[in-house]
């Protein structure tokens, strides 16, 4: 019994310690952003990597999510004769919830893993130490561009996912389920408030920060060669995904 | 203490560093004179790397002081350390080249970060430094296309690109064949004579140590147990030093420390 408590206690302390370290890295990153000069070339390269190269994944995710939402809510709503409200449900669910969350999860899988693996490899091959010896701060040189790129790009990707998701829902409803396009359109826009879209974008921004900081933290703290890089990559994806889901609840609760 | 003596470039005073329960440095003292080539020898895992990483501020000692040109650096904050680091160049054991960048981008990294030189000037410096380490027409290669010896030489070119006052060599000959190892030794001597740097090399390669050192220091159990000229070390009366430089398995040095 005592032994069990000890194990739980140690794990908990470790978790607290690690959270603290992530928070410190986050603050340091914020400080370095405001210390000129900003390396525009690195930021643009990251925006290309994080943003432009993620577009296909995001579009496919958004489209099929909108499509399946239309199918599912049609089935349910038909049972009490509310099928004209499918458009409303699709629009609200996508903009408030599924657009940002699924984009976040996809980006954490695609980009977070790549960041952790790249920085982790740099760590175990002493390239990060080499940056220090060249009088260059690795947080400024490596993390700031990734952080800015992910934070800027996530809301934009989310808007893409929102748009394509609503279009996907419309297509399925109108062309497969035979809904009236005019009514569907009106139901979509009548109940959608700007606030819904803003809250989704705010979420996406926070998710972008989470992905960048958690993944960079894992990369920078990689130990032990190739297997260490593998562990860091897995941890980056799992932890940033979990943190996205947890943060999602609290942001929603706050903005409710 | 004679760290104010202008002849002393680097002064390590009673430095302690541990990782958890592993006490790596336990009161290390060492002074390196201006223009001197100091070689630190010692077994694997005795803290040689930790020692030079403390000197350049990659690791922070728990206790003790390190002076560079009379200025205490062990207690400096990151921002001030960056300024001090401009005096340094470091050759890493496996090169630590940035593998996403071409050779010329690696060599010119410091110049592009810290100077406002034009591209053509930078290109000239890159070619000159590569020539100094005996390389030609490799500017546009990626690090993955280089052999081990070439990587080390490119890394050396990167370390000297900003014309540092101090060079740190982390196992400069490890992992190279004997001929390539000697090429690197010759380069280190050549650089010392040509650009008059102060240097610390850590190695367990005694051939290399005798060849490049003005003085040799032996690190054992976290302390510097002897410092002397290569001749002095060769004739040392200390059993531990003798065992190490002769590479005997039998003797006072036991495997677990």
C-alpha cells in the first residue's frame, strides 16, 4: 500500500515538474519573440512546412467530417421531423468544435511528430549544443519560428476546414439526401453567429501554441540516441493531442 | 589565485558538477595560458566532456568558478554567456554539423548570424576557411554526403570561421582512421601556429595528445591529478597516470569509478 502511494506520488511529482518546465519554455519563447531580430526566412519556411503542406490533410478531414455529420444528424433528426435543421447542426458543430479540434489533432500528428523528431535528432547529435557555441540561442533560432508558424497557421487551417466541412455537409444533404438547397442554406446561415466562428478560431490558436511548445519541448529534452528520438516523437503527439482535448473543454466552458 | 595574471586565458577553479548521484567533477582546477594547447586526458566517462562544456557554458557547475580573460563566466546569465561564446569555437566529437544545411551554410552560420557581411564576402571567407582545413569544392554538398574525416574538417572550418580566441576540441581524432587522425592533428597544430588560438582538447588518444599538446592534464575521479609537459607526463611517477598512458588493464584505475 505504502509502495503504491510512493509510486503514485513520484509519478505525480514528475508530472508537476514537467508541466512546470513546459510552462517555462513557453514563457521563454514568448520573451524571445519580442527580442529582435525575427528570423523571417525561418518563419516563412516553417509556415510552408506547417501550413501549406498540411492543407490537403485538413481539406480531406474537413470534407468528410461535414459529410458524415450531415448523414448522421439527418438520420437522427428525421425521427422527429426536424431534418431541415441538419444545416444548422453541421455549421455549428464544425465551426465551434470539430473544425478546430480535428485540425489540431491532424496537425499534431503531422507537424508535432516531425518537429519532435527533427529537434530530437539535433539534440542527440549535439547540433543544439553547436548552436549555443555559435552564440545563437536555440530557443530563438529553432523554437520561435516553429511556434509563430504553428500559431499563425492553425486558425487559417481551421477556417479552411470549416468552409470545406460546411460545403461537404451541403453536398451530402442536397445531392444525396435530397434536401431543399435554399432551405438548407438559410438554416445554415440563420443560426450561425460570428461568435461561433471566433470561438473556433481562438481554440485553434491555443491548439497551435500547444502543439509547437509540447513538441519542441519533447525534441529539446530527447535523451539516448535513435530510440530516444522515437520516444520523444510519440510523447509529442500523445501529449499534445491530450492537451488539445483537455484545453478544448476548458475553453468551451469559459466561452459558453 | 593568479587569474588576474594576464598570461592566463582560462582558469578553472574548484569546479563541481554532478548529474543526480553521479558526481562527475569534484573540485577540478586547471589553468590554461594564452596561446597554449592544453590536452586533457582521462578514461571514458570521467567527465572530460563535462569539463569543457562547463568552460563554454553549455553546462553550469554547481560550485566553483571559471574565468575567461579574468572574467567569471560560470555564474553568467544566458544573454551575457552568448557574448562570451563569441570568443569560442568548438569542434564536436561527431562534427555536429547542421544536417539540413549545405557545407557553406554550416561554415558561414556564425557570420550570417552575427555580422552584416555581404554574400560575396561570406563566400570568400567560407572558401578560405575550407582551404585552411584542406577542403576544396565541397561548399554545396550536404553533410550526409561527407565522410567522417571531412565532416570533422568542415566542423573545424565552422569553429574557426568567426576567428575565435579559444578553440575547444571534443575528441578530435575519435572515430577516424590513423592517417585521418594525423591529418586532424596536423591541422590543430597548424591552426595554433597560424591563428595563435588558445585551445583545450580532450582525448584518450595518447598519440594525438603527445603530438598536439604544450601541456597535458590528467582527469581522474573528477579531479585534475597531474599537469605537465608531454615529457613530464611520460615520465610521471604517478601510478594512475602511468597506467593510463601505457593503456594497461592492470593497475590502480578500476573500471567502476
